[in-house]
C-alpha cells in the first residue's frame, strides 16, 4: 500500500464539517457563483478504459456548493454517484476536470484536500471498533491537526447531540448498528473539515433508528451550519435535510435545483378521493381518461383512487362524479414528494432519449 492509499484510509473512514432555513435555501438556488463557494466542481470526468471499450462513468460535471448548505446527490444505480463522491474525496483521480474545497485543489494538494473534506462512507466500518466512543472522537479530531484537549467541550457537545454521552467510555464493538453510525457521524464532525460527505447514512438501520438519526442530523446541521453532500436512496432523508438536490443519470447532471422548486415541477394537484360503494366501469374509464387515475382500491362498500387535476379541475372532477350519481366520502390533498420528482425527471429523460440504431 503506498503512502497515498494509507493516508486515504485513515482520513476517509469518517468525515465531518461544519442558518436560517431561508438563507440556506437562497444560497442553494444559485449553483453557479463560485466566488463564495466552499466546494467548486469544474468539468469533472472519469473514463475507464480506452478506445471503443472506454466507459464514461462521469461526464462533464460542473456545480458549486455554498457554505452552510446541504445538497442531496441522487441517481439510480450506475448513475455515477459513487464515482463522483470518490473524486470529491480524492480517492479516485479524475480523467479531466477539477475539485476545489475552500480554494484548495483536492487532487493537486492531497494532504490539504484530505483536511478539507471528509466522509462517512456506506458501510459499518467507518471507526475503530476496539476503541471507545470518546477515543474515536479524539483520534479523528487529531487527524485534522486538532488538539483534542483544546476541543474537549465541543466533543462533549457532539456526544450529547448524538445521544452518546452514556456510551462515551464504551468500546464501539459493543454498540448497536445505529449507535455505531452515530459514532461515525460524531467523529466526522469532530474533524471540523470544510465539507462533509454522507453516503447512505441511514442504510441498514431499522425504521426507528433511521428516524432518530435523521432528527439528530437535522439538529446538528442547523446547530453548526454544516456544509454537506448527502447521497441516499431514502427520499425522506433527502427531503428532510437538503436545501438543494442534484440528480444524476448516466454520469451526467439531469436536474439541479432547490427542493422546493423541484417539488414544484408538478403543475397539477393530486387528490386522494374516497367514494361510497363501487364505481361502474364507464365511470372508471372516464376518470382514467380525463383525470389520470391509474388504479382503484376497494369495492362494494367504498372505492379509493388518486386523481391529478390542473388549476380548478377539482371542481370539474366533483361535477363528473355527481353526474354519475357517485357520493364522495372524503377528499384529501396529496403533496408530491422527492421520490415522485426523481421518477418524473429520470423517466422524462428516457422518454426524450433518441432510439439507438442497431449495428450489424
């Protein structure tokens, strides 16, 4: 193992960083102003192989991240997220382009780069299981040149924020998986780097542990104004924590906007409606045609379905049901979520992609 690999393993095993919700969202909506960016990515590419056999894993990525914002990185499997994350961290050398963190080129100045950006990577071995919780926090702080004694009060605060105070002197191997993940995050924040990358921070946790970790991440992001790149398949995590979302597919950025703007891509309102009794087939056909109803749930006593309507279309829908002799029991507005946005964006891309011409 060469010196770069050895240093990479020590520093990338765990990572960290350090306002108002409105301020964060405002900063997140302008990804092109790099004068005040803490992370600046320019024309980043990664290609494996050569000639006709070359595979473009990442193609011409350019974006900026403002201090104190939380940016979600989304994409289907094979979209290039993992390769991008590893290039941001200096773990993979790009074919072209640059990554700057706080003005430091990560790939031209490796040691400074490792002290500027850090990560909690996917998996359970981000910290040392034989060490206690407190020993891990002190060790990872020292990796950034920090004297742990000078930051003892801050470390105590971190343990409190992640509900680890009572486990401070417990060896990590004796903790639950959720607690181990909290230790990884505490060690990340203890390093106090400019940017932290969180790759699937709730993966493998049960529902209660995942929700608890989400709440604590939210607290610490708000408390310290942390700059975070967050990759997760859990859309609730992304929607709860992120100001802005970058969606990748086939190694390219296909969407980059604030969470609120992305949720606004739906120019139609969705309603969940429950009616008394069953619906006649003719009524079902009309609802499918005019109101994008895809499926009906239940029969006999009641039927539930979702309909999408634009502007005042809900009144036309109610009139159609009334004219068909249908009694509406309940009607609720359904708010779109990021999972719907993600599917909308990626499906639209597939729909507009030109068909491949078969080769002989």
